[in-house]
C-alpha cells in the first residue's frame, strides 16, 4: 500500500513557510454536499522518517481507511497543524455549477476559512482553484503520496460523514447514516420508492434516471 510522506513538503520548506494541503470528498454521492479541507501541518511535528511511534504513521488517503481509523486520526491532525479549514458546496450549487466547479468552490471556501494565510497550496488532482490569490501546485494522486493532502482528505471525510449522519435525522427514510448519500443499491431503491428529498443532486444521471422511471411508472410525487 502506498503511504504518504512529508518529503514533498520538506523540499518546499526551503522556499515556503506555511504549506497547505487540500483535498475534497463527496464527488460521487447522489445526495449531500461536496466537502473540502485544507491543512497546514507543523513541520517540527512531522519529521522525515516514518515509524509506528509517530502520530502520522496511520495517515492515508481517507478512502483507504475505516471510519474508526479516520476518527482516531482527526484530533492528531488538528493538534499537529498550524491551521485547518473546511469548506463545502451544497447539492444546489452542484446542480447549478456541476460537480467539478462545485468541488473547486468548496476548496476555495476551505482556504477562506483559514486564519493563517498559506504561502503555497498543494491540491490533489490536476485542477487549480480559479482566481486564487495564493501560489498553487497541483499533484496527481496527492492524497496517496503527500502527507498534507492525505491529512486534509481525512478531515474532509470525517466532517462530511458527520454531516450526513446529522442529516439522516431529518431524512430518516433514506438511511444516510449508513451510506452517506453514495450510490448504493439501498439508496437507489429508497429514491425510487420515496422520490428525492431536498438534498439530492437532481442533475446526476442516476437520480435523473430514477426520476424518469418514477414518472413513466406513475409513481406518486414525493410529499
């Protein structure tokens, strides 16, 4: 398994002091927001070598970790960071902008929620935040290889999962607490039987397809 390291940041520390890693989660779900996080790790709290005794030894791309593993890392990441920020774009903004631009908007908002101005932003993927006033470096597979980006992915995932669990209280019929809005068989079945709720992404192909089926089969409109 690929493990992220602080090597990339250490090279940049020759020219920059505050290095921020950014990642987003929630591009694929049929419901809920897309969430981004940004993290500025403290270099003196990381170090060069990975070992089982280091707080960051378990930090990975959030997709490769269990929910419990992510929860155990959150406080360590926050405690060993100069600053961190969370940003999101709603399902309505996803429908209006498309998921790509909504993801970049969530990243922009995460950076705006920092109290500390970063010297450079390391962004997972190949796309920059439009009109950003900060220097940017995009990194393909950054969440798998760069520690700051991996740490951001963990914060974003835990934040979004917690949000979807809270939303499940309001929309209990959809079981968001279990699948977090992702495209599961259970979620699709509930969407067919219940119709969409106010946090569904109506422009997503799967949602549109199910809504077309409901219309053709004469399902009643959702209350």
